[in-house]
């Protein structure tokens, strides 16, 4: 009986989410962006989410010149669909509305090479690549085992070596990329303007000021304060209520 109730609730939740999403789309087409936002957020309130939903929310806020919510929702969409070019392009348009121009410090050396390589694909994509290499290795192993001639055995053996190396590389890349995803804590500044302190207390002097829509990375949390880092490497403490974490 409990299972039937659970299934019924899941189906009801899915149908409600679909109707809310479609209602939001219809309102967006009519230019009723505030009402569309309410419809989309009703879907989120029902614990349903998707890259398309966050993408549409980002577009609504962008149309209303709401910088921080627009960037925040585009970033949320990218977490779910990191290779979507439409989301990436719209995020760039939204970022042009921000006041702060924070440069990104380029990585150098071996760390840069590793990050550039693993960052080519999402960790889920690396997982699928590993599966393909694993199947190829298995196929060549079977070919090696049943091959009747010495020449073909050598060919299959060499192929096995190549595929096992590529398999290990892809698995390693996937692990590195997943660890990077889990450890990275991006956040968007929602306060119109806020001071970044040198220490986690109000009496501490401000080291610099950041504005709405700026992307930061949370390093640690201490009570109602969060230590953040900008893409240029600048660090400081900010009140938790001034930002909203993407993940």
C-alpha cells in the first residue's frame, strides 16, 4: 500500500511539474516574465529541476535586468548541462551587466596541462569514454585469446596495451574532474554592493568591495561568514547572506 501511495505521489509531482513548466513557457512567450518566474519556481518548490528549467529562469531574470538571479540560474543550468552552448552564451551576455571586472589568473605549468585536459569533458562523459575503451580492450583480449596465428596475436596484444593505457587515462581524468567538481564551491553575489573583510567580523576593515552578479568561490564557512576567493586570486570574508552558492 505504501508503495502505491509513493508511486501516486511521484506521478502527481511529475504531472504538476510539467504543467508548471509549460505554463511558464506560455507566459514567457507572452512577455509576462514575472508570472513566468512564479510558474517556474513553483516547479522548483516541488523538488523538480532541470537544466532547461534553470535556463528559462535565467532568461526571465535577464529580461527583467535582474543581474544576480539571471547569472545564478544560468550557472545552475551549467552544472546540470556543462556542455550546452546556449547556456554558456546567455551566461556571457548576463555577465556583461555586472559592474566588477575581475580578471582570471591563468594557471601555468603541469597543473594547467592537467586541468586543460580533464576539463575537456564532464566527468560523466569521461565515464562513458572509459566504458568504450574498456569494451575495446575486452574485444582485443578476446581476439588475442582466440587468434590462430602469431602475427594476429601480436597485433591484438599491442591493441590491448593501447586500449588499457587509454582506459587508465580516461578513468584518471574522470576522477580528477569529479573531485574538482565536488570541491569547487561557486557562488553569486546577490547583495547590490557588499564589503569584503580581512577577518570574519563586522569591525574588521574592508579590503575591497564587490557588486551584484560577481562570481566568487567559497573557501570555508565560519558562522555567518564565508571566506571567498575571486578568479584573480583575491580573498576575503563576506557575510553569508550576501551570496548564494550555486551547488
